[in-house]
C-alpha cells in the first residue's frame, strides 16, 4: 500500500439525479444496507484515483504489470507499467496515446517529471534528481535522502500533507509531485489533463479514432447542443464557475475519454467516508476524489455492465428495477451532458436543487458502512457522531444523518466521471428512467463516440473500485453547489482521514479491514 502512494496523481471531482433515476443517481442502498450512493473540488482539485506514473521501462509499483484490466485480477494496479501488450479487444485497455508516445520531440526523455513547489510555482527538478527519485521508488522506498546542488534533502512520500522534500541544512520543507513527462500540467483546475486539444501541433501523429473525437469536440457541445439549460445557473457565480471547469475538462480529455455526470446530495457523506477509508487502508488520494463504491467484494456477482444488464432483464426489471439493493450496491445513475435536459433530470438544475433518494435511513447506512470496514462495534456510534460533527464544521449538509443542513441550502454535488473509451461498454449501458435498457442507444460506446447531441439520454455506470481507483481507467472531478464545502473539502478529507486513522491505523485491524473490504483475501500489492 505504501508503494502505491508516491506516484499518484489522483484525478477526481462529484454528482446525483432527480426522481426516477433511482439507485443510480445519489442513492446508497436499502435500509440498513452499508451500500453506497460520490468528491475534490472541480475548481481546486486534481483528477481521482491514483496517478499514472512509470518508474522505468517495464517496471511498476503497486502490483500491476500491464495496462490491461481483467475482472479476475486481484490487483487494483495503482501504477501501471510503461509497456503494455496489444489490448486485443474491449476487455483490455489500449495504452493511453498521450501517456505512452513522445509525439513532439525525438530527444530521449525520462518517463517522469518530478516537480517541486517553489515561490513562483511548480518547477521541474534536474534529470539527475529525477533519476534518483525513480530509483528509490522502484525499490519501494518512500522515505529517503538524496544529494543535489551541494545540499542534502529528506524526501517523504508518506507525509500526511502529500509528498515533500526538506532541506537538511535549513529545515525548509517544500511540496513535491510526479507527472508523466508527456502530460499537460493543467486540466481546468490544475489537476493535470494528459489530453490533446483541437489545434494541437501534434494532432498529425494522433491515431485516427482519437483525432476524430478531438474534431468532434467536447461531448456536452456536440450535435448543436443548446445552452438553454444553463439559464438556471444565472446569478450563481459559483455554480457557473464549476461548470466552466467541467467544460474545460471535457475539452482536454474528449479524445480518449467519454464523460458521464452523476448527481447526488445527501449521499455525499457516504462517498466521503468511503474515500477516507480508502486513503487509510489503500493509500487512495482522497483529497482529490470521493469513492462512489468501496467494497470490492460486492462486485463478485456483478463485475461489469453486461452482467448488470443480464441481471436487470432477468431479475430487477420485475423487482424494484434500479432501486433493487443488488443494483444499488454496484451501479450509479448518470447523464451524458452538462446541458442535459432529460429524461427526468436536467444536470444544471439538479446540481442547484440537489437530488437524493429518501427511502432509507442515512444514519444507519453510515453506521453499517463503518461496521463493514471493521470499525469495532463498540466504537461505531461514537465515530459516526464525530464524523457528522466534522461534516458540520466544514459545511457539508448532514441533515439526513441527524446533523445540520448546509447554510446555503444547496446540498447538491456533481461528479464528472471520465471513462477511457475502450472501457465504456464494460462499465456502462444506455438506460431509460429507473434502469431499463435503452436499446436504441446500444451499444453505448457507439453512441458515446458519435457527434450526436447528448442532451437527452441516461446511463448506468458500474462503479467498480478496481477501475475507479485507477487514473488510467477512470478520472473524476467533483463540484459542490454549496460554496463553503466546495472550498473546504480538501481540509475536510484531511481531518476525516486523521479521525479514521486513529481506529483503522492499528496494524492488525488495518489488515483485517483491508482483507474484508477486498473479499477475504488481500490483493498481492497490499
């Protein structure tokens, strides 16, 4: 787990829908069920899931040896290898073009860029320092001393505030980060995009399918989409700013990624707790992203969208549809455009008004989630109280948990989910309200790759943690309608992780919890 943390560059942000989206948009599960219902700030946080970083040719940390993802593999594959074989089909990832090819320069370059935060902003360190860092990380060392420019520096990738370097002589401490050498540094909010935009000088070397998507442009603007739905944002500068960042993210990533929007409100605390538990147990960078789902074991029976479709047609269609507890455990509802008008949900409107199912006890869901994460039963209620109090402190609406509502009265959140295009059919399907399959838009990948308007059309997304904790598969960005929590989220997560660490940080309990969440057997990289 420690090895997985350093080379991260989490990509993430938030979501929830309107009546009729059921379990998928902002619902957590049935009463008493510790299931889920998801975010960093779209304007301030970088993308979720661990960062994709290569530590030398053919070497990976965290246990992943290739860039492909197969359902039976027990590794989350936090840091994929720099080389991948031919994906050979929809079940495997095609290596990210921008992340794997030097399309601009033929000059040999290191696979990573190590940057230090100076007074003037992020600056690259020298190639020699980068090599030293890579050598230590390849050996799994997360805390070490290196010599550069006549000075000794203590480098710590396990610091609670993120990676740091400290000058031994002066005691001056500065933040560090690792980027792929070919990645852009910013994606709307400074999170790092890893994408090409239309007009890029290197488009001539881009594969034809990616180039086609770049020419089509941002998904939410395709097909002559109307801006009419954005009228509900007039007079709300904060909401308009969040949507501008989402639009910038789409422009950056539209070549290799399809985008989905998940709306939610009261389920936010569940998502946040799951992200914090992921941080404590698996070194997930929760300051950048929430986790819509955490319990890997819940996906043993429904690991992907084709199986979810089969179960819906044979079982759920006549029994609660997407409100069925088994459906809710693994899937979330989503729209496919920022300017979506339906059916039943307008993305902009539900962001302002919020969306959530109320057919369950959120307080019970929280307590059951903590118990599922092996928090001792005697401490569950007390810990839940402290989590609710911490949420109130930072402005998160916890009125459904027995706490206070947010001061603005705007409890909505929007999670922007980018799925790499080769994975779209594995992790999503085109849906009608309440979850029936919309055959006219299937397979959904063909529809998502088109230049049609996406203003009308729902989807269901299988939020498998094995993919959602990988930035080479999923990238997420979140925004909160309440300005206070939106700006406080990173600090909230830091304090929440600290609170959970007091209990789950004990070695024996930590291992037991990680094993239980993962289905009884620890992954090989843990």
